[in-house]
């Protein structure tokens, strides 16, 4: 997975040598402080600490993931799970 300033998350497929847009991270989610964990190939959880040292987590459900070839088609958004 990778990310852009526009909050788009990207997935690289080495078999097709192609990047696809898979979701947007939550507003306020800092890319430089995350830890991402793949849970049983069913979900990816991200964890970050904000400026007040509050731990925040978000989740990408891999079962609902629908990769898109263009950023404008990327409408799936992750949200913070408290």
C-alpha cells in the first residue's frame, strides 16, 4: 500500500505491474506516523498517534475493496474507529 497527499491509498499488483486506487484514508490521518497491520487477509488496520498522543485506528475491509484505475473513481473512504 502507498498513499498520496489527496488521501488516496494505492495497491500495487506485481502480476499486472499496475497500481490501483483502493480507498482514501481518514481526514487528519498522518502518513508518517502509521503502523499498518494485515489481519488474516481480511482487513488492514492503521494506527497513528495525533499531536495530543491520542491513539487512533482505521480499518480497510479487504472483502469490500474494489480497486479502481483512476483516482476520480476512488470513492471508498476509511474512517477512524475509536
